[in-house]
């Protein structure tokens, strides 16, 4: 929910093309550069013409009986809008936490009636009707707790985690004069009011805290400087235009256009120009191609050693763009990590459990119990009492640049939902992860105080399709006060999915298409692998970093400063937060690592422990020179998973701090 924003966005549901009814098919390349507009379902924006009033139209009456209707998402999905994301299970009664994607949470989550879930079933995206029984706000968590009819156990609720909650578009609340839904603004022509010249098209809308921003794709120009493209052909640079009355005085929904009066230089802001000559650019491109070819040859050699030559079949089919995409996929495979994961398949080991390893005072001596009520904004010495020195220690370390902050933004939604690399160039800035990050860095100082940010290295780990959004979020907000030279955006670690049955004494890598390897996130343990690449941890140590603060999930950020001070006071190697009411430790985590233990972990990456999870995965195979779809009805593959908590085995128990958080 966007507090400062006055824009309502109603998110259109995009869907893949309908699947073929035949076994054999003609396959096309994934759309690498397709723009997607994953905007919040009911966040609203309006020009500041008058104050916002609370008159909102309710939803139409809903049926009180539940149905079991399920249909493919590719059929009749234009009538839905996204209103939330089912993030985790709550309690033992089948309740589910939802991250809101709407400015009308009371209306969407408290009023009983029909809703819909978009989820993956047997590799296909489907929409299922469910009945909302009741909902309530989760205090302090910026989420809501929902109960659905027929969902009464934890196991039933877990099957819904990762789904997107939908409502009917026709039930969107009516807006007052001067208010707009974001989807109504996207695609509008942007025209200079003084000259009536079309300058571009709105492709996205983003809330920056103070006001909303229109992301406009400018028209490209020919040599004469005149625009030579139609609206559908806009392909120029992207610029940000504040959506305020002084700059955007007129919005015409009927004609699908808006007039702007931009200040001098606004349209040139953030537009980078390449001053190199055409010859120099060509030379640089040639060097990059040669470098890529060397990496491709090395990657193919490693895969051949693993007897995975079937991956290369796609090079004999398709167009240049398709084979180029396959080459990119091959180069990005972490062969060393894959070999390690494959070896773990044969090891019948019990899955590592943090609850078993850290439970009981006899195992871990360094324990601290603290109430969640002590977390920010409660920062005074009087309220914090004995915990105040811990916070002061942490602030001192951060101010001196002794702490690097690592935020895992991946959230591993793709463990429940199939990843779509065709959205890799997504320009969406309103997804839940970027919205959370923007609120975290703009609206408060829970993560790092503004005056300390220039000295703090920041690492963000996110899915490949969100890296562009993250980078643009930072560049458009002056990097939130951080030093651009000390910010890194890392793609989450992923590994290929392999067949569960041995074929010629090997587990075969599965292909999503002839030109795309089927992959899945490896879990939180992948963070250690990322920090080990390119001597990342060593470089942080050379910058004077003594501790790495690692967290995933909003809940685990507020108390991380106390944990840092606790680890420093006890001269420990590792610190970990545990919430007494948490049932799934992988839902989120907050940890502190000393630089010494982190360097040890990254040097011993071959000891990272993986677990093979059997799951059904649709894929393609080449049979008699034809590509055939394989749609299993039971688990046919292994997805590899590693938890960051297994790294605690590298440290002695007397060097581990546990901070137990009471609610």
C-alpha cells in the first residue's frame, strides 16, 4: 500500500499463449526483451488538485458458496486484477499471510466472498476460484492474515503459498475526480503542451515517496532530429517525469494522451549518450563477442565432461536469437556447483534442521531474549534499557564502514511458481520486492541511517528479471545516499533441474524449451556461493569490512542492529535471529557473519550441502528429430536446495550467538 501515492493501479493479468493440444510442436524463442507492467492492483495516484476523500464504492455482492472451478490462465484472464501475494503460512489452522498489492486492503481482505488464485499446476498457470472466509491485519508486519473455505491445515495452506491473489476487475472501487488507475495511464501518449509535439509513451508508473513518477519511453529520432516513429514503435531512452499538476496539467483518458510542461533539462535527465565513435563501439563489441565465445567454449567443455551434450541440440534448430539465448543459458550454468549438488543426490543424509541444532540452552551459550517491541522506532535508552549498549555498538560499527549489508530480495517465489526468463527485461517497478525496498530506503532508516550510507557497502540479491528494476530504482533515487561504487546487484544462484531417473548412469539436465535450460533457485545457501565468486568476500575485507549483515524479509531487518551489537560484544563468528512464533525458518532470516568466518565459508564452498527435492516438471525432449512435450503426472525431477543455516556447522557452538525474539 502506497501511503504517499495518490495513484490507483489496476494490474492487468498477462498470460502465456495457449498450450498446444498436440504432442509435437513448433517452438519459438522466449521473448527476452518484452516489457512487462507488473503494477500493484489498486494503488492509486492522482494529481494534487484536491484532498483525497474516503468515499469508495464497495464490491458487488458475492456468492457465499465455495466452488472448485479451475481454468487455464491463458483463457479469459483479462477480467482480473492482482491484489496480493500469498507469502507464507500463519499458525496451525490453515491461515495464510498475504502481502497486499492494493490501496484498498480492508475491502479486498476483510470482506468475505469470492476471490481467485493464480498458481502453477503441473507446469501450467491456472486460475482457481476460492472463497475468502475472513481476514485481519497482521500488526506491524505490513501483511494480512486470511482464512479460505476448505483450507484448515498447514499442509493445505502451504500448497497455496506462492500464488497470486486476484479479484474481478469490474469490482474495482470507483475513484473520485482527479484520480487515476495506473493501468489507465500506461500506454498514453505524452505531448508537449506548448508545441503539441509527441515526445513518447508512458510505459510504467512508480511511487518515489514524495510523488509518483511516470516512466516515459522517448521517441527515437532520425539524423534530422525529427521523431520518425509511431506510438507503437517507441524505442528510445527511458526518462522519469514527476506526476504533479505543475508538470502534467492535463490528462485525457478518452484520447489516451497527457500534456506536459517539463522544466528545462528534465527530458534529458538520466539519458546517457555514448560519445565514442562508431569504429570504437564496433571494436568494443568485437572484443566482447570474443570474450563471450571463450566463456561459451569453456562452459560447453565442462558440460561435455558431465555427459550433458543433449543441451546443445537446440543449436541445430531455430533462429539466431534462439540459439543466442541458448548460448547465454549455457554460459551461466555453475558447473562446479551443479557437480557438487549431483554428488549429494547419492548421499542419504538427513536434512539439516536449525530448530534441532540450536534448541536448548546447553547447545548454544550466547543467547539473548528480546521483545519485538524494542525494535525501531523505539530507540531511546530509557525504553531499551540493558539492550541500549548493543544498539550503540552496532551504530558505531556501521558509521565506521565496518559492516557490509547484504539483502536477499529473491524471496524464492519460483519454488512455488515457474520462473519465466522471457520476462528478463521487465521494466516493472511496482512489484512487491522493489516496492518493499523503496519503502525501506526512502520512508525510514531501519536498514542504515542516511548519514552513514556513504561508508556502507550494499549488496542486493534478486531474480534475474528484477535486476533492471532494482538498478533503475537506485539510479532514479540518487542511490538513496549510498556510494554507487559500493553497490552490487547480484542475480540469485540457480541450478538446472535434472531427471530423477538415471539415464546412462547420469541424471539428465531437463530443457524447458530447445533453447532454455529448466532451472530453479538453490535457496538461501546460494548466498554463500555468490559471495565466493570473483573473490567478493576478499574484496569486502580489503575495504575494511569486519562484519556482513545478511537478511531476507522485512521482519528480520528491524532487530538486526541488536544482533550485530550482540555478536560484537561476545566476539562471536555468527549471529542468528529466531522468532518464537516462526514456523518456517526459510521464510526469512537475519544473520551476522564475521569477515573471518565468511572468508572461511567462501573458501570451503565445496562443503556446501544440497538436498534433492523431487517434483514434477514439464520439459521437452528430442525424439526422432522432433521436439516432444513431456507433462508428468508425478515427480520426475530433482530441484536442488541448500539452506544458509547449514553453514553454522563451520563454527563452534561457543562462537554462535542466538537472539530469540518474543512477540
